[in-house]
C-alpha cells in the first residue's frame, strides 16, 4: 500500500533571498530550484526536495544518492518514490514498486483541452456532473490519475493521455484497451485532487 504525505510550501523562505535554505542540497538541484522566476515556484521546488530528503532518509536511503533518471524522474537506489506539487502544496508518495503521483489545485475545468486529454466516455462522465464544482472535481480526479500513471511508468507526457482510459467507478486504468497491472489511490486534500498509481509486484 502506497504511503504519502503533503507539505505546504508557501511559508518557506524564498531561496533566492535566503541562500542558507539551500545548504546541503546538491549543486544540480540548487540550480534547478533557482531557475524559477516566481517565488512560489522556487519554494515549491525547495519544499519538494526537503520533503523527499526527509522521507527517504526516514526509510534508510541517503538523499545524497538522489539522481535524475529518465524523463526527469528522480531516482535513489532501490527506493520507489515520486513527488508532485501544485498551488502551495508539495506531495510525496512511496511504495514497494514503481510509483507515480500527481496533485492539482481544483480550478475551472479546462474544457478547451478536454478532447486532447480525455476519451469520449471520460468526457461524458465529466460533463454529466450535477454542478460545475462536481464537474471540476471529476476533471482533475481523472487528470491526476492519468498523470500519476504516466509518471509511474517513467514515460511522462511522451505518451498520449488518450491511450489511457479510466473507469471512474473503480479507478481501473486501461491502456490501449488492456487493463494495466497497477493500483490507484485517489482522493481530495483541501482544494486539491490527488492520485497515486503504483505498479503491482510480480
């Protein structure tokens, strides 16, 4: 069963003006954090690292071993973990097999891009919501499931999300009409929707 936690990064110091917040962070990650133009993005990137560092070390891994793997996914020895952030929140997920997570602040559903992301049945599910608030939740719930699935596989957006179809009643994921061997944990956290996709051990 996947483990996960959240951290609000809004209260963190801006690392662009408080360089001590970057102490102990590898140079490559420092550069990554400081490349952002907006303070909240720098805080989120810093918060994601510090949360990952803490959670991995709590499980016996050394943050010094964290490297960037395929498609930008962070790797650390044999640890299966993933991070995501949106708004002011950073999310960390850990499991016993390849894992991906995604969190998104719920705003108005991006109806103009719906056809490029969701299948016809998924669109019908979203549009059948009883009100706009429920429709927005449904949109971002399915969005985070697809995103977490692609992060689990390490493929990212190199794969069209239209190749994935989600059964909204069970959260089962189908890829090219075949069921994927994974489990999905999906839920709400404050004004956010989040999902975790973890491969089934074989």
